[in-house]
C-alpha cells in the first residue's frame, strides 16, 4: 500500500515539469526513496557532508515534530488537550513513516521521537535522555541484530554526541543576540554530532567530511521550510491544484 501510494504521488508530480534531479531529491527528502538519485549527485552530497539530508532520518522527523508541535499548540487549551495533541502528533509521525516506506532509519527515528513526544507531554525531567535510551532499548528488544546495523550505530552515536557534548560546548559562550545564538546552537550541535560518529566514520568509510559545518549551517535553517513546502506541493499536486509557478519555485529551491 505504501509503495502504491508513493507511485501515485510520483505520477502526480511528473505532471508539473520537474527535472529528473529535482524529482529524485523530492523523492528522497519526502518519500524516503533514494534509488533515483544519480551517483554524481550522491557523491556531491557525500563530499559536502550533507548526505543525511537525502535520507529520511532523525533530522527530518525532529523538524516535523517541531512543526507539528507548533501547529497543534492551540489544542492544549482544550480539556485533555495535551494528550490529544500527543496522539495526533504520534499518529502523523507514523503516517509519514508509512509513506516513507517504513525503512529502518525512519522506524528508528519515529520510535525515538514517539518516546520524546510522550515524554514532553508529561514534562518529565531529562526527557530527551530517557527517550533516547528507552527507544534504543525498545528497538533492540524487538530486533537485537540492529546492534550490528551501521545506520543504527551512527544515528544513536550522533544523538549521544549531541546529548552529552553539545551542552558543554554551548556553555562556553552564550550570545545575547537571538540570531547569533541560533547559529551558535546549530554550530555546537553539528560539531557534537560529528564528534559522536567520528570513530565509526573513519572506521567504516575511511574519511571525515570537512564541509559538514558549512552545509549544516546553510541547509538546516531552511530544512523546515523546505519540508513544509514539499508537503504542500505533494498535497496540491494530488488535488490537481498546484500552480506551475509554485512547482518551478520549489524545483529551484531543491
């Protein structure tokens, strides 16, 4: 059903004159399908240290969680609104995972952020740490061999690096300007994640991407807008009401 639905989306997008590379990146970003991306483009993303942008993973699910939390904020005013908001967010996260084909990286990310969303509802202390450990434990109970999966190791080590290293780095300097503070947080998160995966990156791939800071500082601030616009482009194309100039604009952004 997931594959049929993705094929239906792809057919609707092809009506709007997207270039092959643009369609391939849309498929990777929003539908979790990277098989249509050319080797040259994959190589460019790898050298730029931005290959994680093309794989639906914790980064994308985290951004989607923040977007949903923002849009569903008014629901909290209702009786039992926080519980209803959490149910809606978790349901939509798993719907996105379904559309993206329930790949291992997507299931890992959605499981982790499901625990996080529930923890945020009940305002527990150290919620991020607990959701990180609980989701890892839960996945390993269901599938112990995940422990030897490279993607599993890298994703959890990256989060481990962020949780334990980033706060110490961020404490060194706390800018007063909100804009500078935003980019300083982004900088420290990027460094912390790379520190977490450094040993495995060298061990498995014999390289360490030097451009990851530049690519993360440029791409990540805009990733939320790119995902929102992409979801709107898909919905309007399915309804046959997508204006061609919007499709062209999104193609240029991609």
